[in-house]
C-alpha cells in the first residue's frame, strides 16, 4: 500500500508548485524570429507571441508598426491583428507614439474600408490587457455571422479586457463602435479615441456594460452617438467627450437604463454627478494634440478615485491636489500652453507673464526674448533696444542693461550688407543695471550699430 501512497503524495506536491510567469519579447527587426526569450530572438509578429503565452505571461513589444498576422477568435469570422483569449498582458516598451498595431481595410468593401477582407486591430476577453499602443486603421466585416463581426474596428472587448494608455484612431465599424466596442464589459483607462466612425457609437459603444475612465473621446462620427453610445449600461467617468458629430447626439447617446456618467466634460449635460459643459481647451486640437491648456476647466476638477495609474503620456496623475479630467494630466512644469518656449509654471512664478499669451505686454519682444534679455515681460516699456544715439567726437549708444547679462556692440558701414565687427572697447562686459551706454571713439561715418547680449 505504501508503494501506491508515495507517488500520490509526490504528484500532489508537484502540482502545487507555482509556475513562474514568463516574458515573451516582440520586435519587428530582431535578428532571429523567435522563440522570444530575449530581444535578440524576439518574435516579429505580436500574435505569434500571444499564441506562445500562457496565463499570467507578459508579451513585451518594442517600437514598430505591427500590421501582419492575427487570429480569428472562437465563434467569430473577423481577423484581429492581436487576438487575446487568455489572461495575459501585452505591453509596449515605449508607448503609443512609437508602437502601432495596424488593422486592414478591404479595398473592395464600403467607403470606410469595412468588408470581407478587413481586419480589426485587437480583440480581448476578460482578464486580458493591452497597454501603450496606437490602434490604427482597424475595420470590420459588412455582414455574416455574429453581430460582433461588424463591431469594434479598433478593438472589441468581449465581456471584459482592459485597454490602458492607448490611442485608437482612424478605424471604422459597419454597425457598432467605430473605435471600440465593449460587449457586456471591458474597460478603457487613459485612452484617446479620435477620428473613428460607425453608425452606432462612432468612438465607442458600451453595450450592456463597459467603462471609460480618464479617457478623451474627440472628433469621431456616427449616426447615434458620435463619441459614445451607451446601450443599456456602461459608465463614463473623469473623461472628456467633446467635438464629435452625429445625426443624433453628437457626443453621448444614452439608450435605455443602467448607465452612469460622472465627472465628465461634454455637451449637452447628460445628467449624473459633477459633469461640466465648458470647452475643455485643448492645446492644439487642429494638429491632434489633446493635452490641456493652462486654465482649462478640466484641470484639477476630476475625482481622485480615478487616479488608477499614469496618464496617456505615462506621467503621474494628480500633479496638484485634484486629478484632471481626460487622458492627459496637465503639468505646468512641463507644458508650454502658448508655445513660446517657456513652460507655464516659469511664466507664472518666475517671470510674471501669461501662459496663454506669447507676448504678454504687447511690446516688440515676445516673452521668451524678454526672458533672455532679463527684461520685464509684463511691462511694455521695458524691453531690450537702443534708446538713443549721440554723435560728437565719438558715437554713444544708450540702452537699459541688466547686471545679469553680458553685452557687446558691433558696427558696420553698410546697413544691408557686410560683416559686423566688434567695436573696440565696447564689451563684452556685464551690464551696470539700468541706464547704460557704449562708446565708439573715432567712429567712421556712416556707421550702423547693433547690441548683442548673452548670459554670464
């Protein structure tokens, strides 16, 4: 009897031993295609790595455009470039700006690219996650099989799954969720959904569930719900849904009950808790930059319960006391709202200039030049220039200087051509602070002058 008991115990002990999760690498240009144990033998196709992964593994993807391969999920007929049907994480190394999963349009399909030969970008089930990618140019079938084949051009979250810090753009669906379809569940965190189209939910459809948390949904098109359609459920929280277009409900279309809209910037007011209808003031929406300007009503007005992780730029949430709404957290130490070369916090706290006006005082020099010259960018009478010139036995050039700058004077005999030469005895030297001058003794006439400055 003992002979039979010992093997049974051994089997139990072996079965209980934890199996370490592994990391599988993907790089389009690795020297060897597989088995993905290091960058030198990284898989070239994401789906190949996904197929090799088991529960709790991580597929780590470095820079590149991934536009080949894919798989068809069980029960469906539409190919997805990345189809994840198990509990694994697919993560980019350097984020969505440099890591793209590209679907495929059907050249023989409809005007949006949907058709028999189309591919969506990603398919996820509950427990799967995709972090730090751009999902671009995904499309769906036109007909046939389950309705999910016509939904979610960028991604289909089928009963669950998480998209984190992703940009979903340029995708379409024949029927539902041009950017993303959440079918009975699924979550988008800190994602930008832009320029997608579908009849029902141009950006996203939340069908019987699903959540948009800290997301920005802009410039999408649909028939019912240009930005988001909530169909008997779904939650939108701490997000911005703005500037979308549709025949019915440009931004958020609510059908049935069970939905929750809270701490979201959209128009019109959808009801719910702490929503606002003010313009979110994007940095440069015309060029696709949906970060927030200084003074945006979405800055410091969200709910801190949504501080789930970094923003879309992979920067910490809650820069000040309260989280911002949308995919990007405003940070005045990093952002330059007026594009003048000075970050907002420096303008506010060092120079006293406006973060929203590149020439605060309206004098001939912008705020950045005034910073270089150590003049007052908020005083139109204080800017670096030649104030007066007197001529007698010598030429005296008068200006206001700063003791924190070095000055020198140059001259030439022709205003429009010729080399500038340093005037002997006229610097380089520190400014004296306030009224200052430099002299050109025995100056030939005519002479033309310019003053130059630098930091010590």
